[in-house]
């Protein structure tokens, strides 16, 4: 009986929407599965050398960077969020969104900007030498080291914690805080004994996003010469031309990510976080006066200057110096490549996001929840890992289809076709940024009453007609936001693009990084500024999405 019920339920759910959604989920999972399976493959001589002499340093560097940036970013983001949420001070409303803008500057751009500004010939040391007759001791403020990587990543990733915890503070019931104040708690006691425990879910969520970004980073670590597993994957791939060893390094990176997930689950073990929504009201802010008010404003202002305004103004200055040299025909080619790849990638992401969100909305169950997690899992996997898995998958496809290429394409047997095409890069983008499109569309579906769809079904309309005539008009805004977020993330993406791009296919992100590596810092400014302006648009869309 149970078997017949299960088969009937399977037949009910099996339609074109469900089948295509499952195909999308399989495409997302396969590259990661390839990386995991590399543990069971025979090892190469290069891998034995890496394992014996280098792997420990790579893991140590990754963990040190993750631990330092995760801790410092959380402290800064949480402190700023509590200040903005709990106190009234001059310019508070402006700082509420200004403190999010550091997210608009990709860390690898901030890395070369600050390293140039603090170098011997940079603006800071030159000003002290020429105007104040002061000479810095070598190594005092230069940041081309691990401390520089920690400084840059901390300064430009803290908004993840800031945004999530600020939203949490503003939406939570103020009853707990008012009750604590009647019991005599205030100041630091109130913050550490009440605010921190009730905000733990938001803090952990923001810290996890920062950890994923740090583990995914290649540009900052590579530019500052920091040994991490991400940089090791690039060196193994481009230096040793050993994809098997690179896949094993990617597998080790996945192990670290799994460890982070397990740690997060352990921290939440047997803890429940709940708020009485019926008593929820905005947090009553305490008005600061005199010195404390202006000191708080100064702290927010200093953070905004260091994390956004100073590097932004410096890039404008460099752009004005070099735009005539850079603004050539090949620059427009870079823009065209970037726009083309981002448009196609975002379009495919939107397509699968609509399919997945609708399937989950039509058939809510545990399996649907699992499908949602699978579809959005790519964002938690570093770009280098996704790239390694996609490359291995496409090389395997080339091997399997090699016998068809001479007949269909007129090329020699054994020629790589798929693994040298832009299709491989687009596939990597879709896997990596599916979460942006899916989350936006899923959020849109939560605002559509089920009765609308049920009324269409009662009138004898099918799934496809109901989608186009009933759901799509209501989802249009969410779909466009998801498309825009995916588009802008693809425009900024560096490690995945560096690894999967076809020959002679450069984007704004890769050219910016190449200029920086070649120490042509001023010439990197125009493309950097363009990427930052696009990122500001991304931040605005995120804020609008959160408001809705």
C-alpha cells in the first residue's frame, strides 16, 4: 500500500518543471562530487611533494587568515550595528547605510590600492617625508604581508556582520532589553549578558558569510604573498599543470568548509532562539549628548573613511591620470566580454531559479528543502573549488564525446572543445551564484497567496498557463532583482574567471588583477572604478531587496 502511494505521489510530481529542476540540481552537484572523488584516485608525484612539504603551511595560512578576519570583522560589524541600532547621535541615519558601502569595493582592488598608498613612494609616506620631514622605519606601515591581508579583508568584509545584526537588532522585541534595564543592567553588562546571547544566530550567520569569502579569496592572498589553499590551487594548476593535485587541494578546502559547518552546528547545539512577534516593536534608541555623541560619530566616520571613501577617492585620482591610456578599443572589448558572460550567466541562473522556486513552492516537503539547499550550495563553495570541479567534468565530457568531434566539427581526434569554450566559464558562474537568483525568486513566491494558483487550477488551467498569467506578473520584480544581483556578482568574480576563461578572453576583473600583478597600479584604476560603481548598484539592490 505504501509503495503504491509513493508511486502515485511520484507520478503526480513528475512533470517538465520538476525534471528540469532536478537536472539543474545534478549539474550543480556534479563538479563538487568530482572534487570529493579525487580522494580515491591514485596520487601523483607532485601531490606527494605538496603533502610532505607544503600542505601544512597552506592549511595553517588559511586557518590563520580565516580566524583573524572572522574575529576582527565580527567585532567591528557587531559593535557598529549595536551603536547604530541602540543610540541616537549626529548623522546616525546616514551612517546606517554608508557603513554598508565597503561591500562595494572588491577586496582585491582594496588590496592593491592600500598597498600602493602605504608603500615607500605612496601618498602617505611621501607626504610625511616631503611636508613633515619624517621618515618611517621600513616595514612600519607597509602591508605586503599576512597582516595586510587581514587588514584589507577585515575592513571590507565586516558589513556582512553589520547588515545582518543591525537588521536583527531593529526587528527584535525591545521587551528583553527593557526588562534587563529594570533589573539594573546597563552599558557593558547589558551588551555582554543579554545582547550578545540573543543576537548569536545573526552573528554566526554574518561570520559564516565572512569565512566563506575569506576561504574563496585568491586576489588578496595572492597579491600579498600569503600561502593559502586557494593560492595553492592556482599555483598547482598554472605552475605544475597538475589538475589531479589541484583537485586534492580543492578537496582539502572542502574539508575545512565542512569543519566550519560542523563548528556552527556545535555552537547552536541544544540552543533555541525565539522572539515573541506579538510583542515586537522597534528598539528605543538612547540619545547621546555632548562628547559621547560626537565620539560615536567620529568612530563611524573613521570606519567609513578607511573602508570606503579613502580608497575610492584615490582610485578617482589615479583614473583621471591614466584614463586616456586605458580608454582604448581593447577596454571596450573587456566591457563587452564582461557584459556578455554576466548576461548569459544571469539569464541561465534566473531560468533555473524560477524552475526550482516554483517546484519547491508547488510541492513543499523535506525533499524540496533538500533540493533548495542543493541549488544554493554553490555559494558556500569557494570559486577555486567550483572551477576545479567544472574543469574535471568538462574534460571528462570531452573524452567521452571525442569520437563525435571529427564528424560534427571537422577537428582532429582528441581536440578539446567543451573544456576550451566559454560554456565552461558560464557553467561555473551558474553553480557559484545560483543562490542570488534563487533566494530572490523564492522570496517573491512567499508573497503570492496559494489561493491565486488554486483558483487558476479550478478554472481548468495547467501549470504553465498559471505561471505565465498568474504568477509571473507578481514575480517580475523579484526575478529582476535576482537577475541583477547575479549579473553584478559575475561581473566582479575573479578566481573562477581566472581559472575557467577561454584563451584570450579577459574581463574587467581579470584585467584589473593583471595590471595590479604587473605593478601597473594606476592603469588598473579605471576598470576598478567601473567595477566599484557596479558594486554600489549591487548594494543598493540588496538594500531594496531587504526592505521588501
